[in-house]
């Protein structure tokens, strides 16, 4: 088997989508027989405060679930400003090869996660040093996202960022994207379709599963009010002020409450706004460990996913959507594009226009007044993600693609060793590839939104290469 190196500033025991995605994939690759090393920094996300047991070292090593974890010091700060995060990202990208280059050994292949885009610096240094190919994993096309959000305006920095982005696409052996929108965007810009690999993020459907609501609420000490739950980052991208606006519109309904769990750059502002508006129907909770999230989701009646209405938002597929659906909780989804298409095909969500508090409030009231709809929508979402987005299945596809890439590399280098794992992996790819299109039926739940019942398999989310 292969030695795979992941580079990411996010890794458990940190909480959040980014650490979970890398951690879930790495542990499964170990179970498939690979040696996996992660080059990361000191655990600090999302607060920017390093956990006490990890302080005071330039280099640390540990083993987590069979994964060799190499941690290096970087400029970490609790300051949540954009430029503070940029300093952190850039310092990690430059210091990771310097402090951790020898400790990671000699990998056969490197996978680097972007954003942050600056990790491209680290992977290019290490790939050249270790003389191995690398996969550039793109969750969000930077610098396009911060430009659209208006947080990156300096022309020189924009030019440098775009140069780093595009030149890294060219140097990567494979570009792994997690959304169809991102794939199409890169191909339209001129990247060869054969070099783009489409594999979405997913969810551990064993960990995230339906649990008794009464038991979950008893564990959390919650009452029986209809609970609208948001679990995730309170950041600039998410536009959570819309949730406050919706809560304000229905604040006279004492039996509906909103619970927002997490941390982020906008949290202090949101809490101040809730206090200023005297919103008694909103509760803010600190982030919780990832293994507690299934209990939170079980305790809620419906879950929210929301992002701002910007062009880059079309490519966002929130992990919280997969997790809520896996727990058979209905999702009110204020995310357009790929996420909307997936949710509607699953029949596990109600779509509302992003940054439209009236539509959001209307959807919540509709679910509150139609509990039978919750019992229909929730199980549909569970069945869909279990079949399509379980991490065991997705990691098997990634394993197959890595084997193919390394075989191609060996062939170019003149090696005749055959990777016997490839044939079995290709069979797995064939199994996961969905069959042809068929019809869909739409169940109207209100004039402003709909729940789509899935009777077709979606286009190939698993592999963006033509001819496969």
C-alpha cells in the first residue's frame, strides 16, 4: 500500500467541518491499509486559542486512530479578522515544510486542502523535495471567494493569489473538487477536464444516525419547544443575521425557539444584535465536540443551513446538511446551486432563498404546523445520504483514484509493478456510478418552496473525468 501525506491546518481534536472531513478520510484510508501522515498545526480552530496540552513546542508528533500526525508551530491568534487569518495561513504554509519536512518521511503522494490557498506553497515545496505527485483538493475556489465577499481588494494581492492558484492547478497531478459548480468553473477557465476529479464531502452515517428526540433533549436539559437548530461556523460567508431577522418576525410565538451552536468571526456581533433587539427566542451555545453533534441534531426539530447570496455560494455544499439529513432531521436550506440540487433530489430539505428572512420564517412555521411533513422529509434525507454520501463509500472511490494515479506515475517512471488493488477499485467506481436519468416528482408543500421526492439518480458526483 501507499504512504499518503495530507497537508491541512485543520485536524482533530478540532471541531468543525474542515477537521472532520480530513479526519474521516484519513482514518478510513488507514483502515484500507495505507500509511497516512497528516502535516498540520496546533489545535486551535475555531477559537484561535491553542489547546493547553499542545503549547510550547515547535514540532510535535502523535498517533490518532492509526494516523501519524505531525504538528508544527505557526502564528495563531484569537483575533478573528480576515488579515489575522491570512497571517496564520501564510505562516503555516511557510513553516510546515521547514519544521515538519523531515518528520513526515517520504510519502508516495501528497494531498493538500484548499482553502487556505497558501497551503499550495507547502505542497509545492514538499512535492519537489520528496519527488512525488500531489493532489490539490479544492473545497472553494480561492481567491475568488474572498474577492466576491469584498474582503480581498488589494490588486497586487489579488494578482499574486490568482497566480499561485492557477500555477498550482497546472503543477498538480490531479485537482480534486467537492462540488460540480467548482469543477465547471475550473474547466471553463481552461483546466483540462481529465485532470479534474469530482468527489464530494460526506458524512459518517454510523455516527450520525437517528436518535430518540426525548432522550437527546433529556441529556441536554432542553424543554419541549419546537427547536430550530443551527450548528456550525458563525462566519462572514454564512450571513446568519438573516436567522436573527427571521426570529424577530416570529418572536411572538413562544413555542418556537432558535438555537445557534458554534463559533466564528460574526458571533459577537450576532449576540449583540440579539440582545439589542431583545430576542428571547434565540439561544447561543459554545462549540461542542464533534461526537456530541448527533445528540444536538436529534434534539432539534429542524436544522438550518445558510450562506450569503454571492456567486461563490453556488458551489458551497454545507457538511451540516449531510449531517442533519443522516440524522433524519429535515433541513431548511438557504443555499442555492449544488446544495439545493442535492437536497431537492434527496427530498430531505425545504429550499428558501438565501438572505430572505420572510421566506425562512415562513418555512419554519410551515414545518411547525405540519409535523407529519417532518416525519416524511427526515427519513428521505437519511436514505439518500446513506446511499450516496457515506464516507466509507467515498473513501473507497478516493482510494481507487490514488491507485490509478500512482500506477500512471510508475508507468511514466518505467516501473512495471502492477497495482493489484486497481482492478478492485475500478469495480467500486462502477458500482458507485449512478445509472441513467429518470423522472422526478415534486411534492408541493407551500407556494414559495417545495420538497422534491427522489426517483432519479443524480449526475455523477463521484468522478469528473470524462469517459469513466
